[in-house]
C-alpha cells in the first residue's frame, strides 16, 4: 500500500488529497484506478452515462471527464496482449510489465477495429457422464490460458444449461418483474399472421419446448396479443421472437436508463481522463 498526494482537476478548480494505492504486478493499460473511497473524499457526484464526475472546490465546481477514445485503445491493447503470444527481448524484460497510457496518441487513434473471434475452436466436454454437454473454446489461445479457462469452466459447470429444462429461473419470492404499462393505454390485439409450413412447425416446436420447461403457460382471452416473428439463423434454423411494438409504445420510457457501454464509447470521444 502506497499513500500519495493526488491533485485532481485544473487550477484554480482543483483539490489535493491523500490517496492510498494498492500496487499490483499485472499487465494493465491504466496507470492507476481511482475507486469510490477517493470519490467520496472529494464529495464527487458522478454520472456513468456521461462518463464524468463533478466535485466542489474553493474556486467553484470542478469537472473531470473520461477520454473514451483512449480508454477504448487501452482496452483493445489489453485484449491483443493477452491473446497474442510473443517472445520478449532482453531490453523489454527489464522494463515494467505495464502498458502505459502515455504511449497512445488520441489524435492519431482512428476508429478502433472490431475484434473478431477465431474460426478454429475445439470442443470441451464439461461432464464425462454427459458427453453431449460441451462448450467451445478457441483453439488459438495460449496453452496456459486455455487450460486455465477449461478448468474454470469445469469447476463451475453447474451454471451451464444444455437444455431449456435445466434453466431454473429466479424464484418468485426473490424477484418479480412487472411491466410498467400506462393504465390509460388502449390494449392492442394484433391480427393473426399466417406462416408457411416450415415456419409454423418451428413455432410449434419452440412453443412446446417452452411449455415443457414451464417458461410460458397458456392463457385465455389475453388483454394484449402479439404475433411471433421468425428470424432465420446462420445455421439454417429459426429463432422465434415476439413483436412487442404495440406493448412497448404503451410503456413509459425510463427517465434514468442504464448506460450502454457501446453507445457511450461511440458517441463520446471528447472526454479527458479515464477513472474507475
């Protein structure tokens, strides 16, 4: 544990407070992570949606924002360093095993490329008593990382469900979800849509599977009626969805929705620093 005096903000709207840092030896693109104890000491009010926080100073309210572009570059650098094995030179062995954020120039950083999964995968059997219960792991992963991942998956194989019958769900005494439907909204019963023989059979099979797993149950004279929507999978099968367009229109929008990381990363590129 190391205690340092840290100045946050820009003069004259800044504050200097002591911060305790836990030093760890691990690959990380970040120089430091600021946690909730520091934010509480600053009396900061933060917004995860805007990726920024404000705190009072003697000269007024200071604001610290996040540089999403740099944070995205750091994230990609961490992923690439973890999956790309390479032999370090003697000069690199003497350097600290840390990816410095200073080596990334946000002015030269363009739109980050999309990380694609490898084509080669291998099947891993979770339980020898059930050879049909398998998961896929990347064949191109380093041996140490692959073995660690396989051991982790096998140690927690009870959380994987190979069929809909094994999905136990959430007990009703623990949590119940209810739709926030506007009481003044008029219920909508969509007109029945007719499907071809192939799609009709896919709908029947999916409904039978959900009924047997007790995920759905039959109702008579429903207030709201929505049609299923069949989407073709890349494997040739069908995915059944439900057209909740009318029902969504009757539900008031959340004034404080949870932030979407992908939307925040693509929309906000003018922030200043990265903090946790």
